[in-house]
């Protein structure tokens, strides 16, 4: 609900459980008053002024020294006019000055959620939109602040459109999507999700110290190394209690999220496109649209924050062709064969998979051009007829005869120097004239800021995807950007290339979505190198990590779950010893861990024993039976795998709380182990839950007293256990 006090110029955004409030003050400066648990009152009493020497005062304040942009909570911070904290907007004016001052000029309320052309955004007819107009009186640069209010899921989205209403061109050097000043802040911790290839999104918690702390990337992809999701929380906050905020950017390129604890111990969080090598020229009348950011506040700990994001993403972000239905359980041939396969090998895997209830065969890298290793052929998107005689037209029906569907891997953004495409169009790769290439996995990146390059690649992909009944695409990107320069832009506009590249990727994905609305697209970037809410708008599931080791996955999936739902996390059972870690874990455990994601297999099923196949068939049956509970239920993290405790556990609870599934994986075995107890969460204390094939307990007993873990489970490394509960 949006409430506007016209006289006091107070703007209040209410979701069911949170409130966000701003005020345009007598000098028309838009101040932030409050973001937190829902309150019904005027919170502007929190905005305080005092004479702080050595902070400048704007002209209108005359000799009044208690009014300074540097000490007041700003809704969208400026630069060059007296606020020295992190700017949200940096503008180089036509005269070369770096200054922009923003004053409130008006507002607009719209029914439904705003949309952003060419950019991912949360959607919803029931949501509401508030737009606040701010203008720099000297240059007439306008900032339109967009707010989307999703009452049902307690989500507030933000985006900013910068318009040059002046008469001279200006250059944007920074345009953040979100600025959040928490003036009343008690001490806060910042939680970020750093990692690396094969070990993505590991939470790190640090107290906010005076100065600026933050994360970001200049890699051109949202990256394995940092994630465009950050949290702020009170030092006493934890999984089940305490005030916390989460902010995510719907952006898949270079981003930055910076938090500043200022001289007065306030906190400012600014999040948006990374200003590194970013500039955007706005001619008179020109506009720039920032990506969207989304915020959740939870007074009751991280778990509640995550569940709010999960619901918001499931119900208002994903465009899932399987909406309301079950997505297929798949088998992917990558870890089984890498590049060494042919049609018969794929059919052999499918023949083993079909009787287990697996529904989709995904043909991974190696099916096109002369791609027998990862040194060549990217860009040559035509079927290799030596490996697949008769092409997809011949192969796909063979898979379909087994009752399975067919999916395919592509890496459209890349080009190998050893490819027909490169020989024909060497200028299509991102490269700086006169400077040597920088290779990653021996490949170059195509200049997706260019329409002609995109059109060519899209045409080739569309021909492949239309040549047979293909129901799934895995969209991969196996290197990051460097030597960024586009042959199609003049030198003064090279600062646009990084962002135009991301817009190009979105354009391609949107075309795919429009042309093949029933196609399930899975995102991927060397595993989880582009796992962000922007991609989720186009690819409702993303391969979580190239690391399929079940024990490492406990950590990766735990970290990922802070922002993103189970239904977004690509997770597969693979062979042991694991290719990446050489660790051996039981097949049961690999199944339990992969089931906390989209679930599938990634191994040569034709080489498995009858006992293993029998177990896998049971895993598939179990997953299908509990699909809704796992994929659409409320998610509870019961332990933190980074604490190296005796076991890791998580739980899915149905929205009506009548069903729950808890999963447990133990750590390395120890002699004479103590008894272990699993404390369930999210149940109805008054209901009685029956353990499948066992006794019944009240929700209160299971949550307060807990459930005793069976002793057998504590014998052997990395054992697993699932507890299915149903209310009587
Ligand atoms: C990346 C992906 C893998 C696989 C390979 C193929 O590493 O993350 O799943 O598709 O590329 O080259």
C-alpha cells in the first residue's frame, strides 16, 4: 500500500509486515525516514539535525548551520554539492564540473508494477508503483525514482531513470539502483557472499567499521567471486531472530555494493552497476535506465528474510514454462563423457535413465563444429555430423522413443579463434586494437553490444533449436570479460560497452523466451559464475556450481539459499570419486543433496549396477512425490555447514504447515558418537505429525524437544537421512 501525506510530503510504502518512508523537506531534498518492521505512524521524527561543524550547508540554508546534506539521510545521494558519503549519482556536466543536486519536483502513483525495457524486473499486477521525480536545478538532470511495492511478499523494488532535460549533453559516471540510508542504525554487520569457481557464495559476516566496505566485480559477469546480494543486520541477529535487511541487484554484469559507516555512525548502502569503465553520454532528451534492485527487511532473522525473497522470486520473478507443473528430472552427459560422445553413447545413457523415471536427456558441450576439446569451434553452431549422423532430426526421435525429452547446451556469447566464425569475423570478438588478446579457457568473448553479432548468433541458434523437438537449453558462459572495446562505438562511448554487453545478453535471452515460450532455459557460467536475480528472470534455474561433490555442495547450496530459492538451484548427482575433489560419498547422500535443488543426474548411468539403478529410481520417485513440498515449500536452514558441526540439516515445510521434509547429512565419522538431535522448525506446535512409517509427535515436541537422529546414521562418513512428516 502506498500512502501519501500531501501536506507533509511524506511517502510511505507498506507491505504486509514492513514499512518504508521518505519525506521531501522544505528545501525539497528527499530524505529517508525509515525502513523496518511495519509501523503506522509518521517516522520523520527520526530525522535529526544539529550543527556539525565542518559539514557544508546548501545555499538555501543561509547561515543555518544545522542543515547539511552530509549529515541528513538521503534517499538518492548526489555528488559535488556537499554530501561526502557514497554518491548514488555522478554526473560530469557539459562544463566539466562533477556536480549534481537533486530536489523533489513531484510524484506519480500507478496501479501494477512498473516494467523496465530490456532489463529484468519483478512483475505483478497486484503490486503498486510510486515514482518520485527529482531534478538538478542547475543542469536539469532528472532522476526518476521508481518503487515497486509487493505487499503480499514483503518486497520493495527500486530502479532509477536518469533523464537529461537540459540543453547540453552530460556524462553519467555512476547511476546506482539503490541507496539506503539507515540513520537510526544501531551497529550493523554486513554479510556478503564471496567465493570462487567450484566454491561459490560462501557467506562472510563482518561488523561495519567506520569507512567504506563492500563487494563488487569488474569481470563483466556477476561472477563466482562475489554475488550481487548483500545483507545488513544487527550484531545480535541470527538465523531465527534479529533485524536484518537483504538487498539484491537484478543484474548479471559488473556490479558494486558498498556500505559506509559515516562519521555520525549512520549506515549508507549503495548498490548498482560498477562505475569501473562505465560512462554514458546523455544528449538533451536522452535517458538512462538503471537495473532494478530489490529489498526485504525481516525483524526475525535470516531465515524469514530468505523465505520472503524465495516467495517473491518464485511468484513474481521467474517466468517458468512449467509454472504450476513439475519440471523434468534430467540427466546431463557432461561429467559422464565430456567431449567424447556420439549419438549411440547418448542413447545408451538415455536407455539407462528412462526406466529410472528420468525424463530429459541434456546433451552438453561437444555436439557442434569440430568441438572435440575446449580449444575450438565456439561460434560454429552447426551439428557435428560425425558424432551425430543425420543431425538432431535423427537423434531426438531416438530419445523420444524412450519416453524422454531432449535438451541441449550452448555457449552463445563466446568465440574460439580456431573456428570458422572467427576466421570470417575476427572483429566480432571484444578486443582492443593494438593490444594482445586476453584468453580465458582459450576462448574470446563476442561483442554482444553489437546487434549484427547478436543477430547472426541468434539466427544460428534458432535454426538448431527449431530443427528438432528441443525442450530445454543450458546457456553457458565460460569466461569473463577483458580487453573490452567495441568496434562499433566511438572512443568517448567505450564506457558503455560493459553495460551494452549485458543488455545484449538479455536481448538474446528475451528473444529465446519469446520464440520458444515452452523452452526451459537453465543458466550457467562455468557453474555458478552468473547466479543472480537478473538471470533468473530469463532462466528459472541456474547450474549452481561445477562442483558436484555432495559435501561441498552443502556449503554452496547453503550460501545460495540466503537469496535464491531451491527451485532456482541446478543440482545433480554425479559419480564418485568426485571429479573435482576425489571425495567419495554414498549415493544416498548425493541424492539427498541434489534433491535440495532442481534435481538430476550427471554421470554415465549405463555403467551403474542394478542396485544403484534401483536406488536412483527410488530417489526419482521420492523427489517427484514430494516435488511441491521441496520446490514450493518454505525453506529452513537448520544448521550452518560452515561451522563444521556433526551434521548439516535443512527442512522444507508446506505453506499450510501440514507436511514437512527434513534432510540431514553427517560429517566425518567419529568413534563412540554422542546422541544427536534434530530440532525441526516451522511446524504448527499444536498439530501432530506422523513420521513416515513411524510414531507421531506434536509440532511442539519436534521443535522444542527435537527428533533423535538414528544411531546408524552416525556410523560412517557423510551419511544421510530424510524425515518426512505429515499432520494427522
Ligand atoms: C562449464 C559448465 C559445465 C559444462 C562445461 C562444458 O564448465 O559449467 O557444466 O557444461 O562448461 O564445457
